[in-house]
C-alpha cells in the first residue's frame, strides 16, 4: 500500500537500479514463447528485457519532463528550496505532496489573470484537484523526476448496506503520478482533504 513501510523499503532498494543494455539478446526465450504460446509471439521483444526497460525509461524522460519556459525559473527555485534536504527522489516527492496539502481546496478559486498554476503556487494557494495535480507535476519535473497528470475517479468507501462501491460523477478527480527508477509509476495525492481515498488499504473481501 501507498505510504507503507514495505513500499518505502522497496523504493529505497531499487533507487539506484541501472538498466543494462549490453546483455545477451532475448532470442532463445522468444523462440520458446512463439512455440508454446503463439498468440503472444508479437509481444515478446528479441532484445533483452533490460534493453527494453532502458529504452522505456529514456522515452519517459523524453516525454514527461517538460515545463513551460515562462514558469521554469520560478518553479525550479521553489522546488529546490523545498526539497534541498531530501535524501532521495521519493523523499522529494513526499515533500512536494506535503507542501501542496497545506493549500486550500475549493471549487470556486479566486479568478486571476495569467497562468492558473502559477497563480495557485505563488499567489492564491487555493484551487481544486486539477490545480493541485498540475502543480505537483511541474514541481516533480523541476526536481528532475518525470511526472504525469491523471484524470479518473476516487473509489469511495465500501457501502455495507448496498454491498458495493458506489462511484458517481461526484467522485471525478485528478491526481499526479511520478516515475521512480526501478519501480515505475506511483500515484500521489497532493490535493488537500483527499488523502483518505488514496490511503485506503485494499483489504476488502
């Protein structure tokens, strides 16, 4: 579960992972799959899995690190100040998350001129989930960590009376995901007041 000691230990143990591209190829394994499971033959790469992961990581860094030029300096300065004592990328992300959770959640933020995220971060400190998620993504990227914006639904608490999870349009939400080397994409919850959804343990029968 997110925030658990087990997850944090896994992240720490994988943080220095380096995907090696010089390993032997994957031809022998691919041949076994093609023989035994023909429907999967088009999905098994001939190069080593490490090489595939290395290219995937490179692609993620190409596609999920952009920050608008006019915001870069301000966001980089704020992020560096906030995360200067972090010992790992994961700690940086938690510091950013905790910082944003101190802002005010409102469905009627003050109207401002110019960039909404810049106003949220440096002026009003209030907004709804899209503000929080967008700000987290830009700050994560400023910290050198790929991040992306996600739209979806919060899974509400289980209804014992109806014996189901009730997901309606009022559960719509936005949150960020950050890429940690050796782990993959992990979701975070910077939006004030929404941590109860993100931290709900998946222990239902």
